C-alpha cells in the first residue's frame, strides 16, 4: 500500500507537506466537536463616543480602530470567558471586580486582573480623550495640581517622565490616593483601583497604543496625548471623587 508520505515524496511535494496535511485532515476536523461560542456578556465593549479619526493627527484612526475594536474587545471577550462559570461576578461592575481581586476565585484571579484590568483601563481611556481637549485642568483639579506639583507644567513634566519610565507594557496615572493626588505607574493592565486608588488621568503606554504612528518614540506620543486630554471630563471626575458624598 502506498502511503501519503510516499505519494508526496514521489510528487516532489515535501516542502508543502504541512499545507497538504491540513487538506488531508479536513474530513476529521469536520467531525470534531465545535467549540462553544464565546459568551457575549455580561461585560460589553463600550462604543467609542466619537469618530475614530477624531483625535487625528495626534492619535491616528488606524490605531483607534485596532485599539478599540480589537484590543479592548479582546479584553472584554476574555473577561466574559473567565467569569462564565461564576454568574455571581457578572452582576458586578468591572471596577468592583478589579477593586477587590482577593474576592475573586483563585483560578480566575489572574485572568480578571489582566482582562478585567484591561477592560476597566480602556473604558476609562476613551473617556479622557477628546477632539477638543488639550487645554488645561479646570476648577479644583487645577488648584490641587498646582499646589501639589508646583504648576501644571511641572505636573506634565513629571507625568511624562513617569510614562517614559514604564518598562515594557503598562500605564502611567494621576490618581487620588489617600485624599492626595499622586503620579504612579502600573505594569501590564493592573488598575490603580486594585490598590484602592481612584484614576483621575491615565496614559496607555503599551506599544499597541502608539507604535503604528510613533514607532519607538514614546515621549513624542506622550506629548501628543496632552493635546487630546479631555480636561473637562477629567476635572469633573476629580470633583466627584473628592466630593463629600463620595468620600
Ligand atoms: Mn491599550
């Protein structure tokens, strides 16, 4: 009996063995049980509140498409897959999940930390950007930034250095921690919420956030980010985070 390998060799098709094999295996693959579809909830991808090209030329439309439709979507899908066996987690917000990782079952804790963190961080990220951003902080946030960091420009300088200092993938943040503003960084998709800190401003310094347009020039991307910060929204968030009702 002539086996498949002999035939392939005889035909001089050794190089395409891999491709040929998959064709030979099509029949058995068709009989394999199909994987269950990825759960479509309880967490969902929030729509971008503006056009993909709204932040041009500072953040390009192609990056926005990939970042929102692919990267953020995959954090949401993976989070849904992680919590599928724990319906009680589905009734909580993603902020609640990452704020209390110790309460997450151990077998999915890392997944919730990474995928839930990714979902929480990106949901926040889209909101703090605006086409008409790039001005300066308002109201109490403006005052507290000046008090705490000397001036807005000294704050920008320190925040930018923190963003540049993140080794590998992560975020730089301005947070409210213990009633004070502070600049901090987090690796991967770790959320400041896990430390009990409230994010006020953040910058995604994963390469997926900037590499298409800025390649290795992260500091240039950080400078561009400040041209599209929605200080109106950010200052409002700070006002509610510091309001007596909240604390
Ligand atoms: Mn990202």
